[in-house]
């Protein structure tokens, strides 16, 4: 793809940004809708215990998502820089290695999880009464992950190679298919959690089939090659994507800590209530990732081409969009939290709905800055600054929330505070962690403005 034909390098800033951001946001909104509808079907037609069962698996699943995102974003940013520099051969090598690595790791996980399932459930602190339900769901989902995560990696590279519409269409078809199958399997046929899992499997296969039509495109730059020699590309790309790995795996650790604290203080109903709230956090992050996907692509290619001014303009646009989304979500939760949380549970679970509303009120300030923190971390990744990006990701995703959650939970357990604060007051740790990270992220990014560095490609070109 020559620079004259590459819209990321030469197109007007706002139209170009939204050309890439809107399809990505539409696709991820569809993905979010699929997850939200899954939650609604499970909560309303299977029950609050089923909703809690799904949430208890999240820490384990995020390990796989973390690896896939590291391959996706680290690889696509590296490939994007080489596309911007006109080196299609090296970009294709990175693309091929990321796909091979994803298939290998997800397949090994599926096989290993069959052997170590009882140990994994004990590690996840799954209550004994929920083990059959969790096992039913996970027994099917482990194989769906092989297709789902490989498709995720392919999605990022397809977008990086100038096919955002195809990437979005694949997500839309997969999401709509999943919702339709939920209607059939969960609501109509009463298959319970197994029905939700099977709908995910089939929808992901359809989504992968649509996305694979990319390989027949005459406009594609990237080509898949089985035989690889310079595997250093894999490790360099993974290092550049380490902040995304930290972001995702840290989320799993924090959810594990939250589940432990919630079960100890509020029981399984507390986990179900927070599951409802977590869907809104997920919505916030998916909308942000839609913008971040565009930013990764645009900044990485302009970084490779040395276009400092365009990098700064794309970053400003992304921050403005993300800040507006956060403000809308925070306001909506403040004004309509009872109505919004009530969507996910039946009328028989009114007490859990009320509890979910209280939990939402405790964490609403998160939405004002969590997306901005993600964007700033993504910007640092896109200009190949993995260390400061990893600092931001580690602070917001692991160190600060873990310390504050455990610290506040211990503090509020003391006799002097026990009667003054609610059992869920330790959740104030989440907004506190995001706001402190926000200050650190702004400081790191101001020191790494586009005019303060010289572009340098992160990978050595592939030799003939």
C-alpha cells in the first residue's frame, strides 16, 4: 500500500479518524451488545446464580484475552509501522507469527484446562454449589476460545491493512448471530448456560468465516506464510504489546480479588450484583477500545512515516471522544442506575437489583477517566514506548486497585469504622485508583510529545 493511497498517512485528520474509529466502535458496540444480551438472557432466564457463575470464570478467561490482545495490538502496531514505511514483507512476517502463536497458545490452554479443571475452580474460589453450573459452561467455552481469540488477532491485522469495514461487518454478523442463538437456545429451548456457551461457539465460527474473506482481497498488503525464520519479530511485538497484556490480565486479578471480597461480605448475591455493574464497565471499555483501535493504527503508521503533527492531532481527537463517552455513562448511571441495573435480572431478584444500584453509585467516578487512561496507554504503545505504557497499565489495572481494595476492606473491617460504612464501601478503591493513574499518565505523555522523539522502526526488516 503506497503512501499516496494510504488514507492513514495523507487523509484529512477528522474524516480519516472517524473513517477508522466509527467502524471499530460499531463493531465493538455490537460485541458489547452481544455480551450485554448474554447477561440479560442468563440473568432473566437462568437465574442470578448463573450470572454469578459466568463472572467467577472471568479471571481465568482474561489470561487468554491478555495473550490475544498482546499478540493483536503489539503485532498490529509493529506491522502498521512497517506498512507506513513501505516494508510489506516484514509486516507479513509479524502477521503470520501472531496468528501461529495465538492458535498454539489457545489450543494448549484448552487441553490443559481439561486436566486441571478442579484445581482451576478451587483457585477461582468457586463455591461448591456453583461448581456443576460453572463446569457446564466452561466445558463448552474452552473450545470456543480457540476460534474467538484467533479471530480477535485477525481482526486487528485486517483493520491495520486498511479493511475496517470488513472487520466491522464480521463483528456485526457474529454478534447478531449470537443474540439470535441466545433467543433459541436459552429462551426457547431452555438449555441454560450450555445454551449460552453453544451460541458463542457457533457465532464465533460464523464471524471467523466472514473475516477470512480478507484473504481473497486484491487490496491486501499482508500475506500469511507458514514457514518463518526470524521469530525475534514475535518477541519484539509482544514486548511492545505488554501494556495491553498487563491491562487485561490485571483486570482478571482484580475481578478475582473482588469476587473474594464480595463472597466474604455479601455472598453469591453480591457477586451477581457486581456482575451487573461490571457490564457497564465493560461497555465503557469497549467503546474506548473502538477509539483506541483507530488510534493504534493511525499513530503507528504515522510514526513509521515520521508525521509528528498528525500524531498529535489524532491523539487530541481520541481524547475528546473518550472524555465525552465517559461523561455520558457516568451521568446515566447517576440518574438511571436502578432502571439500568434492572435489565439484567428478573423481578424475583429485586434485592439483588437494589444492591447492584448501590454498587453502581459507589463506582460512577471511574467512568470519567478510565477511558482516557486506556487511550494514553495505547498512545504510548503506538509510538513504541512500551515501558511507560506498561507503567500506566500496571498502575490502573493492578497495583493501585489491588492495594486500595485490600487496604480499604481491611480498614472498614475495623471496629471503629464497621458501623459507619457499608459492606460495599471498599469499592471506592476503583475510582481512586483510576484518578491517581490519570495524573501519572498525563505526566508521562507530556514528556513524550511527538516532537520530542525521532521515529525508529521497532523490528529489523525481513531478509530476502
